[in-house]
C-alpha cells in the first residue's frame, strides 16, 4: 500500500520524473517511468568509472600511469584539479577517485578523452547499461548547442548499483573498489542529506 501511495503521489507531480525503488534482499521493485531518458549531469560519471575499471582490469589502461594536467583540460565547477597547478601529475586511478568523490569535471573529461566515448558506451552495453549514454564531455557548450546530451534512465542506474552490490561489474574485486570509492563521495547535500541518521 505504501508503494502504491508513493507512486500515486509521484504521478501527480509536474515535470519529468523517474523513480526506481528496490529491496535488494527480496528483489521487490517499484518503479515510475523507469525507461525515460533524463539528462545525466554527473550521474554519467558512473559509466566512466565502470569503463576505467574495465580498462584497468583488461590492461588497456595502467592505473598507475601518470597524467600531466594541462590548462586546456580544466573546466569549471566541481572538483579540485581546475584549481591546482598546471602540469600536476595524477595517476589514472586517482583521476577516477577524484571524478567520484569530488565530482571532478576535469578528471572526468581527461578520462573520457583517454578512454574514448565510443569505448565507454561499448562497455555500458556490455554490462546491460544501454540506458546510460555518454555523448559529450562535461561543460562542452558547443556539443550541447548541437543537442548532444549525456542521458540515463532509472532502470540503468538500478542495474548498475544492483550489479555493483553483487560484485558483477568487471570483477568482484573491481566492484568492491568502485563501491568503496562511491562510499567516500563528499558532495552529500542532496538525497544523502535527507537520509543522514535515518539508517
């Protein structure tokens, strides 16, 4: 009954809204518009994280290799790299960490360039996450003006986290590492703010 009441309330709200609620112990699921495309904003970083760990695992990308941050790499807003000195040497693995725990847009774009947008989307397809699609880098105004937007669905996000919890993304070890990185997320002013202390 609670789920039905919730869905009824969601349906009455204005705007483009999707929800996926899942009890991972029982598998009980309730969803509202689960396959609706939404502009991803920083949620697309989940896909880049997965792809980086896939590349680390296969040897396509060395997690310890250093990248020299260039002035042209730097984009505004979230993160640390934009505000640090040019030429800073950052290991690929740390770019992935910064991308998640500080939502670092510069780190995201560097990884997107190194990995390639096509490779990211291929990895997403491989893991059944076609509802996530990377079409452009963060703060690429020219691409956005052409209508290119990164998108996600509620279903794709649910599949990502379900498979991550089960240790099915890349490998059990890689899944544990990604989950650990996600648990260190520092930007908690939205949903986690309201859940603090509720567990």
